[in-house]
C-alpha cells in the first residue's frame, strides 16, 4: 500500500486530473502532426524537423516569461489562461488542416501553441513545488506524470481512429480537451502563491529573467539536462515516422505503441519513483539516462511491431526515472523567491531539447535510408553522454557536501 498515491491535497489531485485531460488531447493530435506534414503535404523529414525546431525555439523563448509572470500574477492565473487560449489555437489548427491552408499558417499556429505551453509548464511545476515539501516533491511530480501518461494511454487509440477519417478531427478534439481542462482548473484549484509573495507591482526586465544564468550550479545542471531532453525529443515525431514509414506498422499500431507508453507510466511510475531514496535524484538521472540509451539503441534493431513494443517498454522505464527526478532536483536548486523564474529557464532547456530532437531525428532519417541501427545509435550515444554528465555533476556535488 505504501506505493499507492496518498497524502496529497485536493489541489495536487486537481493538477493530476488536469494533466489527464490535456494529455488525452495532446496524444490524440501531436503524434500525427509530423505524419500529416510528411505524408500529406509531402514535406521532407529534415524540413519537418526544422519546422518543429523553429516553432519550439521561438515559443520557448517567448514562453520564458511565463515563469516570471507566474511569480508576479500567480500560478493559477497563468495556467487557466494558457489552457483556454490553447483551446482556440487547436480549433484554428483543425480549420487550417481542413482547408489545406498554407504551411506558414500551420507554422504560426505551432509557434503560438509552443509559446502557451512554455507559459503553462513552469507555472504548473512551481505550483506543485509550492504545495509540497522537499521530501515529498519527487513523488508529487511522479503523481502528476502518472496523470499525464494516463492521458497518453487513452488518447492515441482515439487518435488512431480519428486519423483514419480526417486529420482535422484530431485537432478539434484536442481543442475540446483544452477547454474542459481550463474550466476544471478554474473551478477546483486554488492559487498556491500567497498574495504577499507576488511581485505584481514590480517591473521585470529581460536582464532579471536571465539572471538565473549567474547561478552556475543551476546552469550546469540545466545544460546537462538539455542533452537528455534532445533524446526525449525523439519520442513523438522521429519514432512515429520511422515506425510507420520504415518498419511498416499501421497508424493504428502506432496509437497502440504510444498507449503502451502511457499505461506503463500509469501502472509503474509511482513504484519506480519510490525505488530511489530521498535526495537521490542525481543517482536516478544517471541510471535513467543509461536505460534511455539502451532503449533507443534497440529501436534500430526492430523490424516488426513486437520488437518496437519492447523498445518502447525500455524507453518508458528510462523516462519514468528521468522526468520526476529532473523536475524535482531543478525545483530544489531554484531560489524559492523566484521559483517560477528558475523553472521557466529550466523549461527553456526542456523546450530546446524537444526542438532540436526532432530536427536531429529528421536529419538522420533523411540522410540514412531504410531501417538502420546507425540512426538510433547516434541517439543512444547522446543519452550515454548525458549519463556521464550527470555522474560527473553528482561527484562534484558530493565533494562539495563533504567539504
């Protein structure tokens, strides 16, 4: 029973439920966006990767202000507005696809969506940190991740069905999910940032926001995380295209593949989080990066659906170790007075990883034809570099604590 989630406030459970609904929406549409661009609009995968990178980089750069805004106006204030505006963006996505709009319109919508996502993420991470103790924080992030992956488990099957009808239905459904999530959070969550702690009347400059880079320990950790986030960025776009176009699985099987990823997290995330003692986040990150490397290497060996399932299982285990540990340790390193600012900068690293990941995957897919272990050996090698980086950082951190 100790591995069952309990002892959390209603607000944490509200965040959990919000993640379920939004993740259902994202998992219905986002894995199929690259397929739409590549298979319907006939855009090469390198160009698809470039488009995704540009959208995410611009969105993340704009969205770095989201963490700062959550320090000034409140976490809930930012999250509710972000969700509602994303509802409108996804409706416009569906309309653009329905009328086969120019690719530039889709790119603009992708940038807007990435910007709002970059506003939501640091606010939500700071929200969880505000409402939990340091000892319970990693398990709370694990719980929130379970909610997100419950959505990823349920959504792809819906997406696989809707994709056989028309790609536009995917985005209309996602917009509906964003609308429901915004209403749910507006009704059931409370603001976690005390009024006295807000900086609503102070003016914040770009110099204030990037002052985070003067914290060398936090900056070093964030840069190491960037490399593992680039590996993480392979999960949706490159793996989707490789699995369908190279291995030859169907779109419905692709939906099942992502559902397996989601269900594994739902069932095992809380257990895996508790396998690591408190304050052992860096150890978890070393182990998680190594598992990630093995998982992505096996993708290059897969020649049928069953072997892709095995690869997804290994990748998901690594993901379950890395995600809550990285978020928890970033919140521990953050200055409590500017937690939103710090986590906004950390989210910038995560967004850059998601941006460069699909570009790297797209370049490799275009440069290397067919089913090739070389593609995924490069990705695996990057994960191993991350593991070494986390190990060195851990040893340096342990040395400081002993001295």
